[in-house]
C-alpha cells in the first residue's frame, strides 16, 4: 500500500535541495567576486607604493652620486662628525 505523505515530502524536498545548491553556488561565487575585488584594490595600492619607492630610489641614487664629491664629504664630516682641520678652532656654546 503506497503512503501518500511520502510523495508530498519528496516533492517539497527537491525544491529545497535545489534552492540550497543554488544558494551555495551563489555564496561561493559571491565570495570569489569579493576576493577578486579586494585583490584588485591591493594591486592598485601596491602599484602606488611601488611608484613612491621608485622615486625615493632615484633621489637616493642622486645623493649617492653626489656623496663622492669632496665638498659634500667635507660638509658632512663637519656637520655630522664635528670634524675640522687641525689649525681651526671650534667654539662650543653650552647653555644651562
């Protein structure tokens, strides 16, 4: 003897399962789209950062090329190392 309530359950279960599968696929697709957008934003940010670093490299290369010039070496020795020639007198002011 067939059970009529079993057929009704099967008819309701298929659309629910189909809805669950479609929802799952949509969720996976949505998370992938979001991840791709985040990766694109990161790429734009990193390219801008790379451009800044390249500009800084150019500035530092210019400073490095100028650092071997005798006037630059002397100026840096006087300012940073407080060096001078032996016949020069240095005046140091101490404030209290």
